[in-house]
C-alpha cells in the first residue's frame, strides 16, 4: 500500500487520499522533532505554559472545522465533536496551570539527612504516539499536552481513518505558535512503525487502542528497551445493585452505552444486574434503547450515528451473531437495514454467557450485554470476571457500600458511582490487566515520560 483513502462512514463516499511516508521521510520527522526538543528542553515549565494556553485558545477558535472533519471521518455526532474539542482546550489549560508545580524540582536529603538532594523531572526526548480514531482530537491531545509541558517532543501516528484530523491538529498547533518540529505527524504503515519504535532518537512509546495491537507494539518497544504506556480496550461492567435507583441507572446506562456511537473505551458495555431489580431494569432499558433515533451525525435530533467504518460494522455484526449462537437473547436491535452508511442499531443482548464475545470481549459499538447476578456480591464477582480492567460503574443508594466496592474490590483503573462520564483533566485515566498500563491526566500523565533524576549535593 502506498496511499490511504479516508471515507465518510455516513455516506460511504471517499473524503481524501494521503500518500504513505517511506521510512526515510518518517525518520526525517523524528530528527526534526529531536532538534526541536533540544531547544524546548532549555525552557522552564513556566515558560512552556503560554504555548499550551495559546493552543487551547486556537482549538476553541477552530472548533467548528475540527468537529466537522471528525464527523466526516468517523461518523461522530457533530455535537460530541464540539464537546471533545472543548475538553481538549481544558486539558491544555489544566496542564499549563498545574504542570510547573507538579514537575518542579523536589528537595530531598541524603546521607542520613545530613546533605541536600534534588529530584528533577527531566524530559527525555521524542515520544512516539500511536492513537485510535474514536476521539480523533482528544486522543493525540492528552499525550501532546502532557509531554510538551514535560519538555518532550511528540511524533504522532494517527489511525488511518482520521488522518485529516491529525494533520489539522498539527496545523492549529503551528498557527498557535508551537515551535516547528515539536509536534510532528507521520503517515506510515505498521512495518514502518516498528522501525520508528527502534529509532535511537525515539525515547518512549505511547499507544492507545485495542489489546491485540497493544500487545504487539508493547513487545516491539520492550525489544528495543523503550518505555511504553499502553491505554487499551475494555468491557467495562456497570453494576445495578439491589438498592439501586433503577430509573437513574437506566437513563445513565443508555447514555453510557451509546455515547460516541458506542465507541468509547470507558463506555458502559456489560450491565450486571442483580436479581432483585433485574426485570425492572431490563424492561425500562430495552424500552429506552428502542426509542433511539439513529441517523445523520450532523443533525441535532440524532442520538446515534454510524459506526466508524465498514470494518467496524462487520466486526460488531459478527460479535452479536456469535453471542446469540452462544446463548445470548436478543432483546432489541441486531437487525441493521440496508441503508447507505455503516449504521448499526442500538442493540440489547441478555443472558450473555462466558465464552461469548458479549461476555468476554469488547464490543465497540451500540450493543449492551446484560448479565444477571444473584446478589451484590455475585455482581462484583461477575464484573471482575474479565481480562480487562479499565473502568466500571456502580448504581446503589448506599455510598459507603459503593466506596468499599470501588476501592477494595473493583479490579479496574476507574470506577464511577451513579454516573457516567469519560475523562477529566484532574483525575488519572488508565487501566489494569489487559486494559494496559500507565496513566494519562490528573498529573500522572505528565510524569510518564520524564527522567526522575537524583542529584546529590555535597
Ligand atoms: P487499533 O488497536 O486497531 O488501532 C489503534 C492505533 O494503533 C491505530 O493508529 C493503528 O493504526 C495502530 N496500530 C494497530 N496495530 C499496529 C501495529 N502493529 N503497529 C503500529 N501501529 C498499530 O484500535 P482502534 O480500532 O483504532 O481503536 C479502538 C480501540 O481503542 C478499542 O479497543 C478502544 O477501547 C481502545 N481505546 C482505548 C482507550 C484508553 O484510553 N484505554 C481510549 C480510546 C480507545
């Protein structure tokens, strides 16, 4: 393959063609990023902050263009794209405000407290960022903001289907005054990506995507002794406990499953419902899922847009069919019509069994997997019966009980009580088990690719 074509999943019409870069061109970008890093690292954290604030401002000024392009490339609802751009602006501002304190030198002592020591958080160089298409601006931004503040340069390889958005982001950063080279975009295939990871000037690798790709990229990074952060997929469980407010749970779970057309790593995907509230929850949940208006992602009325690509559509269709063959009961949806575009309806599967995709794997689309639990303890057991561990949710009126479950039992990186949401600049984001390792946001992301250097003063 020498070029790639982006396609609008709402119309199946091509948008643009991009030539793939060869290895030499990709290496030139790495070298240019390294050269920019050599200047950038001389600046203090406080001197870097205004550049980040300028990007935040430029993102807000370009919100309409960015949102439109994201919708064209991925089928994301236009209003969700606008919200995504605002979150990105907030991430840059948060990083500009908090970074200087978080990354400041720490004074310590050594030699039994008699002498002074300093811990400095030093940048390490070029960070290679491999990102998915589901949040075409947010995904690259969460890595970019943190690493610019830390003093690193970033080379982005975006998902093919949102190549245009990656390039637009780079242009916006450049217009906002970010020095040349500090943020480069490369358009390459996966073989060339392995060579990029191996390049001596690449000092860290951060990847967000599926666990399969993460395993491969993580192995390549390990082979070359490069530190990696892997933010991978999940099959997050939302528990509806015996004392849950069922109305709130239903409303929130519908939103949590369908947000971003069901293509969010921390979507509510499995709904583990206790026997005591099972019928009430399932009846109301299915009734709401049946009312969902699917259609044009640019229209204000639309609640569910198309999946991002033909490939995603085929995957979801197959996962639902396999789950039904393995014993799941189809309560609604699962019957895409033959309209143009990659439209898959809001779907509910109940009685999902271990050994089926709905129970074991991530379904990255508007498909809810319901599992009945005997009681609260059984619900917690089922939630943790997963190879993934990104997020999860608990619906209960008893906050103490929920806190204990969240802190002591839920084997995930994030847990939400009686609510759904995606990311917050001030809270750490990341997973355990096959959902990967490392953290974005909350101050943790800025320290992933720094050298915590111990300086011993006499
Ligand atoms: P994907 O794994 O197919 O691709 C992600 C990125 O990795 C793309 O840029 C892709 O080109 C690249 N890639 C894949 N294989 C590669 C290889 N061998 N070498 C180099 N690059 C390679 O995932 P996707 O379909 O784009 O995204 C959906 C997945 O991302 C879901 O599993 C979702 O849960 C996950 N995700 C996780 C988070 C998180 O923070 N944990 C956030 C968003 C999405």
